[in-house]
C-alpha cells in the first residue's frame, strides 16, 4: 500500500504524467500517452510488483501495465474498458473518475490507442497494435 501512496503523491506534484514505485525504486515520466509505458516495457526492466499512478489510463495503457507486471494502478481518469481489463487480471485499482472511453487530444473522438486495442484480448497482440499505431502517428520512443 505504501508504494501506491508514494506513486500517487509524486503524481499529485503535477510534474509527472505517470509514476512507477516499488520500495526505493521510482520511475517517473513527463511524456504523454502510452509513450513512457512502451519505453519502460522495451527497456526490459523488471517492473513486477510495482505500483503505478497515471493521469489517464485507457485500454491501451491498461494492457501495457499488465505487460509491465504492475500489481496496483491509480488513475486520475480511467476508461471503463481499462477498468474492466485491469480488474479481470487482479490488479488493485483506484481512480478519481471513470469515463466511458478516453477522448483523443483533439477532443473529437476516442483515443487512438484505446481504439486500436478495443477488441483485442491478448497482451502480445495489444502491444503489437499499439506499436503499429505509434508508427502510424510518427511517435518515436
């Protein structure tokens, strides 16, 4: 419980978009969207047992948290599909506000990463779909 509280506290400073904590190990990012989660996953660092605090968690981010092996997630805003996915996998979950889906940055539709994995059930397939979408959108790690 201390790890999730530490992660939430660091997120609340407003300096970070997402934070991972386990004991004395802390990873923070100011990058938006799924970019920091993909970078952490691709770093091959063992994040098993970490707690995460994030500004926004859609289904794409939820799949990435599962791939990272985190055991607890706090989201300021979480989509219903992300909440259902994380809960189904036994991730301890807390959040500020639930939304039907995450809105894209233009504010005119669904987040492209949530849309890319909406009908995906396999973590590996979800990761591949997220990476394809990042390439389509010219997002580099």
